C-alpha cells in the first residue's frame, strides 16, 4: 500500500478550498434569496442558474479540485481524465440546481427540504467519487466502505442544511454565518471521503496518460475568477426591494389625474321640467291663443 499525503503543500490548499466553499456558498445563498423575490418567471430561472453554479460549481466542485492539488501518492505521478473531470463539475451543478427547484417552487415544507437534500447530497457524493475516478496513476484505488457511507451521509446532511438555509436566511450577518457553516460541511465531506482512499501501486509502472494538475489549474482558476466577478456584478446590478419600491412610487406620480366625468342627465318627461318652472320669478307665462 502506497503512502498518501493529503496536504502536500501544507495549509495553503485546505485554506484555499475552504475560502472557495465559503465564497461560493455566500453568493449562492444571496442568489437563492433573489429567486424567491423575483416577480417574473424568467428572472427566477436566471437567479436559480446563478445559484446552482455558485454553490455546485464554486462552493463544491472548485473546492474539491483545489483540495486535490494537495493530494499526492508516493511513487507515482497523478494525471486527470479531462472528460470525467468535466462530468464531475456538471454533476455538481445539476444536482444543486434540481435541489433548488424542489425546495424553491411552491410552499417551503420539511418534506420538500428533505427530498431536495437527499437528491442534492447524493449528487454531491457522485461528483466527489466521479472526480476521484478521473485520477490516473500507477496503482489501483480502494475505499473503506464505512468511511464512504459516512461521507455520503455527511453530504446529504450538508446539502439538506444548505437548502434549508437557502430558503430561510435573509439577513447579511446570518448569510455570512451560514456560508461559514456550509464551508465546514463541504470540506468535512471531502476529506472524510479522501480518508477512505487507499492506493495499491502496480509492480510495473509505465507512463500515466491524462492532463496534469498545472494544465487544468489555469483554466479552472480563470473560470472561477470570471464566474465570481460575474456573480458579484449581477448581484450589485440587480434592483433591490427599495429600488423597486422607489420606481413604483415614481410611476404612480407620473400617472395623469383621472378626468372628472359629469353624471348623465336624468330623463325628463315631456313638459315636466317646463311646468315645474312656471310661476317662478323670471319665467314668462305662455301666451293664450287668440279667440276667434
């Protein structure tokens, strides 16, 4: 059995992975709040996609890859299968997106949150082990069943808590605290799953095919930067509740005052109004017809 080092570069990789998970969680929670406040269906879909990418792509998948930078196996080089690596990212984003759809449509109830958390947690676990399957090295991977099950349980609990926080938390201080807790949960799931891993090296070692860490690191870092900047810009550019209230007030002030329409005249029987005015001052008497 080969010696495994999960922190090859010291504290820098776990610190960066935790920071990314907290940042993605915070942006995702803010986007989920915009989903529930959006007045139109198109806006809700837009904010839902951003929330799924922030939580699934940044807080979970990018955190996973950043933590894997510190993973090393003595006696072999590590490469990554690019299609499987991309597939693991897609799994994370889609799983979070479906979980948000489950809890974000209709009335928020405990069964909805539990079902969404179960589905999302299973998707997060699938993302993790798909990413592990993408590794290429001169050895065979083995897993301790108990720790694998424990990592899946942590993923489901973390996902359920994340969805519950996403639909209930609104205040900025609470959002920050929730993001810090979610970062601990996501990293706890990852390193629990990594602790279940064992590597048995091959007797004959050849070349390892696949992309190196440095090859994948540059596009991933650039993607993270553009996504985070885009999310921050979208959040800052979107109108707040105060902006919408002010716009509604100004629209109401611009509307013209309603025209005053006089009430319709009442029907007047023939001669009734004229007879009612006879004898009043200023009313002439009708002349009698001259007699023959």
